[in-house]
């Protein structure tokens, strides 16, 4: 039999790890000297430790390994299938985070966009046609106020906008959608932030699928904030030019 230090050296683990395994009941010594407290391990424990370490290398957490050490092969394979799906999801999430960090480092931008899912929204709006985005600041009332613009990028000509007002007669319903959202920093103008957000969408191959929402907010202390929100999707094989046009063209009034 081997003492804890001998087993640790043989298997390339620390004594602290073996003590932890003992504490959680994962690998109990074959015998413990009640006088000295020395732990003794035999071939059975050696084999069990090898299986524990092998299952760890396959990505299984200790809490699952405890249940699977003596489980049938079918149950182990099912657990590995589930673990593999989780690992692949985590890898995709990390790859996305790395790409976003790299994008932020290589491309100067004033915003930190976030992609999320939002629910439906019903608004009362007054619709208008504008020639330049600078006209929006003159039209937008003090916060709280919501402004919508139907654009796929920086405006190059006349574009449609809509403003929420108490006396508006047009009811506009926005469906549940995936959006990219950014809070406009206090030192950044909305026009610049909008340009940066459209450029971010383009770099990440996202297609605009509806109106941009420009939300002007105010809190109880009188501090202002502006949030830009653009509905978008990754273009798939079924996405056609006519579908993109339909989604980004102002819909007729919904009364």
C-alpha cells in the first residue's frame, strides 16, 4: 500500500487534491491510521483515481464524476454527450467574446454594443420624411421621448422617421425581435454613435430588419441618457433582397 504522498507522486496530483477527494467522498483511502492520521491507498484506489482523472480530462465536473464512476457505459456516454454540447456552446461564446474584444481594439468606436432579445412594443407615432439626420435634434422633444428611423446605414438621402407623441394617431406595433443595443456615452453625439453602431453591424455581418429606436430617457435626478436599438439578424440562405426591403421599409399605418 502507499501513503498519500507516494500516490500523489505516482499519479501526478497534489496531496491537497487527494485530501479533497477524500473529504467529498470521491476517493476514500483503503485505510486510515487513527493514531497518526496517515492515509493508505491500494490498487483499487489507484485504479479509481485514474478513472477520476480520465473523466476530468473528458470535461466532466467532479459532481458528475461521483455519479458516473460506477455507472454503466450507456449512462457515461449520455453524460459525455451532454457535456460536449455544453463545451461547444461555451467555446462559441468565448470565440464571440474574443472576436468582439479584437474588433474593439482594432476599430475605434464610441460605443459598446450588446445583442439581446426584446419583446413586442406598441407605440403611438407621428411619421415624417427627413433630408438629413441633423433635422432629428430639432424635432425631438425633451425626454422622455422615442424616435424611430428606417435606415440600413448612414443616410444618403431622404429617409423616414417617426416620433412618439401624445396626440399621434398612428399605432405602430413592433414584434418580438433580436436587437443590438448601445448606450450613447455623454461625450458622444447621437449621430456619431449611430454611425459607429451601423459600422459595427456591418463588420459582424448583421442585417437590419426594422426601424432603429432612439430612446431619450431621464431619471428622477434629471440625468439624461440616450439608447440606440437596431433590430437585426444574421442573413441566412433564405434571405432575399425583397425580404430585406420589406423588413426595412416603413410599414403602412396600423390603426
